[in-house]
C-alpha cells in the first residue's frame, strides 16, 4: 500500500470513528505525536508488516482517545502521582478500546495485533516474583482487563501468573475484591469513571495497609500452607471471636477460659474450651504444654498457631507477613515511573519512530525524501491571518511590469545570411566581388517560453504576525501580477510541517481565491521537503520554463532535505528565486541569490534585481 492510499484510508477512518471531520492525519518525518486536533505518524517501511500493524493499531487507539477520553481527568490523574496515573491509564485504555471495538468491530483485529507486537517487543512481559509491587499490581490491572474484558487472549497466561503472584503477596480476599472492581470496567462511560475506579482501588490498598490484623491483607483463615490451616471456625481471622486479642474472651490473656494460665483445660492441646485461641483445633502445633516454648497461650506471645506468620490475633504486634503486606502497599503507593510498565502510547510511538529512523539510515536519500514528501491539501483551518488586499492590487501592476520585462526579455532573435532567399541585405552586396555570395537575409524570432511559477510561502511559527502579513500580501501581489501575463501560469503553496496548503492552483485566477491568502503561522519549517513536493509537481507541467519563488524568513529545519531538493531543481532545470522577509540570510540557500525585503512596497524594485542579475534566464 502506498503512502497516499494509506493516508486517505486513515483520514477516512478518523472521520468516521471520531465523529470529527477536523482531525488531520499526517504521515511525514520521523516523529509520532498528537495535539488532539491532528495525529502525526512517522514514515517507515511501507512493506514491513510489523510497521503497518503498529500503524493501524496506533490510529485506532489514538482516534479512540480523541473521541472518548476527556483530557481534564488525565491531567488530574498526573497530579496524583505515577502509580495512580499508571493504574488510571491502564483502565482508561481498556475502557476506551472496548468502546472502539463495540462501535467498530474492525478495530478488534488491529488492536489485537498491536498487543501481539507488544508481547513480541517486551512491552507486555511475563510477570515474575522479581517484579516490584507496583509493577505486579499494574500487570494484574492491565492483563486482566485486556484478557477478560477486551478478549485479548494472548495475555491469558500473563494474567493468570500475575494473579497468582499477587495472591501470594496480599492474599485471596484483597485480590478477589480487586477483581470485583475491575469487573465494573464495562460499565464505565468516561475517563472520569476510570479516575474514580482508580480511587477505589487505592482505597482498597490502604485498607490492607492500615488493618493488617483484620486479615484483609492476610489469607490465614483458609489458605493452604498457613499455620492455622486446620482451624475450621476461622472466618478471615484465625480467632473466630477474637476482638483484637488472641483469646476470644480473655482480658489481656491468651487463654480462652483461664485467667492468667491456659494450662487448666489443656491436655496436651488447647482443647477448644479456649474460645478464640489460635491453637484451638491445631494438631501438632504449639499446644498448651508445648515443650521448649512458652505455653500455648503464653502472655504476650502469639506462638499459638503462628510459625513466623501473623495470624491477625496479636494485639499491637505485626508478624513478618503483615509487615510484608504493609511494605507491598507502601511501595505501590510511592512508586515512580521506573517501577511501572511504560505507557503503551509512548512504547508504540517510540517503536514507530525507531522504524522510521531505520528507514532513514538504510534507504538512499532519493527514496527517503520521496517517502517523507508532504501532500498538498486544498483545505486549511489556518486561514485566519491577515493580508492587505488593496495594497496587493496596487503593487500588482508594477510587479507585472517587471515580470513582463523578465519573461519577455527571454525572446530570442537570430539572423542568418545565405546564397538564396527573398530579402537581400544591401550592405553585403559589396562583398560579392570578393566571392561572398551570402547576401540573402533571414530572421528567426523565438518567442519567450511558456512558464509555470510556484510561489512557495513559509507559514511556520517562526514567522511573526507582521512577517506573515507581509508574506501573505507579497504572495497575493505576485500572483495577481502573473495573472496579467500571457503564457504564464502560477500556483501558491503555503508550508510549515506536515501537509502543504494550496491557496491557489494553476487553473484558478487569483482574484477568485483572494481570501485564501489570509494564512496564519504555525508548526515547523520543512522547507526542503516542501520544495521537493513543489519541484516534483512542476517537473510534470507542460510549460517550457519552471520557476519557484520562495518567500521565507530563512530558518529551515530540514537542511539535508533542502540540499537534496536544490540539487534536484538544478538537474531538472527548475530555477529558484529566494525572497527573504526581514532576514539577512537564508539557511541552505547560501549559493542562491537572496532578495531581501523589509516591506511589501519593496517588491517591484526587488524584482528589478532579478532582471539585472539575470536570475531567470
């Protein structure tokens, strides 16, 4: 698929999918970004399926954000810190992509291919026990949402591993509560809802942090491998009736019924009269008469069931596992970007830019400049600048007069003498005696060649409002002047970065499109690429002579392309005339004659230099 067809397809999709007709899609340069009104994608190898898959997925993803994501809540999310924003962003991506796929099922395949590319390139990696807490929890949110909600089944294994690892860290109940929250994503309708769901997840984590004794962060009641695993009466807590103390009824003592000693009812084991005693049902555990240890319910010791695990019955004391949960949550809440999964948008953008750079290094300049050459559009949202129409009309007459001298000064007259003809040159008759019989005169007049002129106008952000007004008025005056000349056709093209804007085409008259010259400044200064596009158009014209007038402030940002474009113009015999606006130098045009003007009124006199210096010959 060539670049033109690809762009047409993307632009059509952007209009249909976003319900907006004002979104511009640019496929140019080697940078990837969006300003929420346009999407610029870098040019890579159009024969590379990986590049095309990423390009398709990136378009569907970004257009989805333009339609369904409110930037206000994204900005608020950034203020909450890296971890909060990462979770919110993961949820919003899942919610938004689901909306895209529901409305446009064709996007399902494109987004799925993008995820496959992400796995292949390591953006979505297999979770391990070496993952930082923040990355592990983010992986659960992203992998669970994409697999379970968006049916991206290639993430199934990653999802299951992430859930198992998170359960080992904080227990089943918190993970179960987290899943219940994530299952509400299909009901979310906005970025605000994604933000609010993230707040609920953060609150869930904080409850685990501040209530370690409640077993909301410890699965000791039912978990296998937990010391109280045989306790049948425990409900999320090792002590069924415990109220912040190891014994259900004891008052500051560990024994269920004993006051000061729990050996009274224990016969080798705390036999169950002790209500809420951790060792109530355990066998082979620290019994009431355990040897080498404080008695099963010794005061101030929670060794009843625990073997290095805080069963939630110790008042004022955290075991190592409870502390691990607290540390896990704290590390999540305080994580920085280095401890989180990189943003998918940035990963895709960086990869596309990398692919574009690879093309830049591997292809020769001719192919590269052709790939990057901007397209020409007849519509422009920036026609809100100023141009002095009356001044342009007044100047068009003297400008036309000077251009007439330039163009019709190219008429050629040749005189030949021969031995036969119709007109005798009397002054040569004297030479007949000497044998010079070439006395018949013939004249041949070659009229000036037809000419095509492209006026290329810089509208980059480096052009001030005053300079832009001068450029607009100058371009308008030159085109009005050219309209008065027979055999000469002109067009006017404005450039910055991205697509070019055609203010006037060769077929139209300047008077009919005069309002198109009210152009404002914006964007970069891709003079080289823009000049190449114009040269390519001119080379296909039938006129015998081709000229480019460039009106600029001289600050080109693509000098390598500019050098190649100038070289190409010389090979094709296309002449370039540089008109500088308040500048002493045009970068990249050092070997070209510079015509500098401070005001538009100087144009007629400046064009006299074109005649004097024979810049057009």
